[in-house]
């Protein structure tokens, strides 16, 4: 079986001594091969929770008239991104735990996965920065907030994050797959990402690594710095609030966002600032922002935000609160 798979992953070129990779083999996460059934069930549970939680948040934000502020508009985008981001990676990981063929991915499929992953991940990266700017305006400049973050500006900023993410991903995908891949074909990772794929290239990858360092590592670090600076001003403004209830409410809405930001930003900054460190062990930090963070986001925003909790209760309890037929309304 292994010999057949190896032959299937390569096709001959005009040079009889050279072959071009047509398929890749994803080695997956470390230690999962020892208990594949257990890890399959674990990832199935995580994926189910991720989809259910984020879709529930998306439906709640879209249907509840009390959640019409820009913060919840951006939260809806975030929930959709998290559901999609998890879908790009987790099902393929689960397929690889079931059969060896599940770890095989075509050259074109690898390019699509890499593009979709970086499109969604970079869009989410920029969205977190926009959400921090939104909180900065709401808390530090409350009088100007309704004008500065009106509906048109809100939609424009959200659309801009998606556009920049699409362009960002297209650049990296085209640069990565313009290279020649003539073997080996084993990707020491659990999905097609730039550092482990570049390790298999048969050409010089210096330009790719420099672009990756500048366009991913530095951009992600720059966004993180902007978020931290925003929160420095936010904390200073919150501490000036006279009432304890006002301070608690401000910290409640900001702490959830800051928690998610730290979980999401730190791993990719570490990964992409060290492009040659990719390997089976490098998959561990990537799990946090590709699998764990999308699952935790609905819980963090729900448990730390009373308005979202009340909206969820209204959504889930809508049917049970309906009066029986013939009974007078309360």
C-alpha cells in the first residue's frame, strides 16, 4: 500500500531523472497515530462544539434586535470565520486518523487548503484589530463613537478585512506553488501551511521566506502591537470611570476580546517569524489558533458578556415562553 501511494504521488516530467509531486502526504499531529480512534472522537467533539457554538452566536447576533451595535456586527463576522477556519483543517485531520488514504492530499487540494486557511486566518487577524479599534472608540471617545463607527463605516471596515485577507492569501499561495516540487512529498504537519510546504521545494525559497517574514510575521506582530496600544488607552480610560459598575461592564466587554487575541496571535507570530522551524512538533502551537481558539470563542464571548447571554436565553427560550393555546397573554 505504501509503495502504491508513493508512486501515485509523483508524475514524470520531460526529464526522465526528475519527477513532479502530484500529491502530498500529511503526517498529522504528533502522538495521534498511537490512539487514532480516541483522537478521532476528540476532534469530532471539538469540531461539533465549534460549529454549534459559532453558528449559535451567528444566529443570535443576526436575529436579536438588542445586538445591533458594531461590536456585535464584528462578532458575527468572527463567528463565521471561526466556523470556516475550523472546517478547513479539522475534517482533513479526522480523515487522516481513519485511513492512510485520508492523509493524502492532491497538489491542487493542498493549494486550495493553503489559500483558504490564510484567507480566513489573515482576515480574522485584521478583524481582531478592527474590534480593538471599535472598543477604543466606544470607551475612550464615547461622544464621537456613534458618528465615527456608523453603519457605513462598520460595513466598510468589515469588508476591508475580507478584501485584504483575500489579497494577502493570494500572494502567498501563488508564491508558494510557483515553485517546483519534485520530492519528497511528506509534509511534516497536519495541514498544508507555508513553512512545511516550502521545505519540500526543489528550488531556492529565500524570497518566499522573506515575504513570509514580512507579510505574515511582521504584519501579525504589528496588528498585535496596535491592539495592545489600544488596550493601554482603554484601561486608562476605564480606570477613570467613577462607578464600580461602569468599570466592571467596560472590563467585561474588553477582557473577552483581549483573551481571544492573546490565544490567537501569539502562536502564529512564533511560527512565521521562524520559517525554518516547521516540523511535526511545530503543529502543537498551531493547534491553538486553528482548532482550539475557534472552539473557545463562543464560550469566552458568551460567559463574559451579559448582553450575549441574555440574547442567547431569549433565543433558546423563545419556544418555551410561548403561551399555551387559549390562555391569556402574560
